[in-house]
C-alpha cells in the first residue's frame, strides 16, 4: 500500500482509560510545597538579617544606635 504524500507513517498507540488524578492529593501536594517555599523564604530572610545587622550573639541585637540600655532602677528621692 503506497503512502499518501505528506501523511505520517507513525501509528498512534491505543488510548488507555485511567482514573483522573486525586484532587485531595493535589491539594496536599500544593500545601506541602507552599509550606516548604515559605520556610525557605523565612530562612533566607533570617540569614540576610543576621548577615547585615551585625548581630554579635549577645544581648545587643545590633539594631539602631549603639546607645546604652536604659537603667531599670530609678533614683530614689
């Protein structure tokens, strides 16, 4: 049987019926991926904050002016 000009000789495989993907699984997959992305962004923000805020690891958070902490004891009269 001669082939018609311009027609493909490839034979399509038979269509196999499958169940549709689970909507519940898709929802949980979305939630897990969103949570992981949120954790990655939060970790990046924390690391950038620690890098650029000059945090020394002590009680001084390194934010604002380097002024002494206010005294907790008031002067008695």
